[in-house]
């Protein structure tokens, strides 16, 4: 089942080859009312059916999941599926370092639905290791197109607020690394090459084993390649990506990217 709510993209609306509904998107309240009808109809015909939400815009994705998750069996792969897989990688990275998740500090590049979904699941895992939700959230920082999420920002939505901490405003990701001193950086920005040599070198100077997760896909959107991570960190990085890269040979060793 495909729900077409129209588009606000003028280029698509004026494109004679556009196959979608040729009208602008309705207001959020009207759109959500329509989705309510759909979800309730599905449950009436197929009780306990799992509804998989896919490719909603970030704000809608989070709010629709919150709207139904305590009432129906719903799932969003962008928010929850990605989070489950990446958390597994984080747990294994901590094992390689001889630490626990709660010993680490995390900085996300990207604060959309995928990043927030992962941050929320990560915090749940940290709570399971014996700390409070407030302590868990204090270990997670986020950086988006407008800079670091911090308490003076006026453009944040509700689900981003738990990760807006007291910190001087900055739009410089390397500067954020230098002051926050994260042990792990997580790329969910869809900006290819965003983890520059300066980023990786900064992480390597702060950490003996920096964890670098370049999760954006497809390949050209990955924040950095495994070869870049291993070369720029002089083999120190623990790296994983959201796409498949070939093995990397560095300093006589073969690395299999996660």
C-alpha cells in the first residue's frame, strides 16, 4: 500500500513526467487524520497487523511512530531498524575497547529521524546498564545543518530537545569534537565526505581507539571511506559503514569494514 500525500516540490509539480499526486501536501493535522483512518481500517480488517512506515519525512516519521506505537503494532525501519543494527555495532566496538556503552560519549552528525531513533535506542541501552535517562542523554550530542544542538537554538523540534545541552553555539564540527571530546562519532548526515581528514585526526588525537561510524548511504553519501578512516587515524580507528566497502590493507594488516 502506497499513501500519496502530494508534494510541495515545485519542480515535481510542474514536471509532466511526475507520476505522483499533482497537488501540494495537506496541513499536518489533515494528513495525520487521513493516516488515522488508514491505520484504524487496517486494524479492523487485519487485527494485530504490523504496519511498516517507510520513507516519511523526518518530523512526520517520528511523530507518527509516537502517535501509534502504544496502541498498534507499528514499525519504522528508518527510525528503528537502523538503530537496532547500529547499536549492535556500538556494543561490539565497546567490547573491542574493553569498555561499556555507558563509558563512552557520542557525537552525531545529523539529527533527523535516523539519528534520533538511534540516539533514543542507545539511551535505552545506557539505562539498562544502570544510569538514569538524564545521564544517558547527557552522553549524546548532536550536530545538524545549523550546527550543534544546544539550549539557545530556537529551531529544534520536540524530539531533538533532550539532546540539546548547554554549550557555546558552533557550526564547526571539528570545534565541537575538540570541546565535547566524543569517543564515537556517528554519521547520519547523507553528506559524502563530511568526516574529513581533520575530523578523523581530531578524533584520533583525543582517543586511543576512536569509533567512526559513517552510516549514510548510498556509497557516495558515506561520511568517509574505511581507507580514509584507517589511513588518517594511522590504523587506530574502529570503523563501520552503512554500505559495503571492500577490505582495506594498511601497514601490513587487512581490515574488514563493519
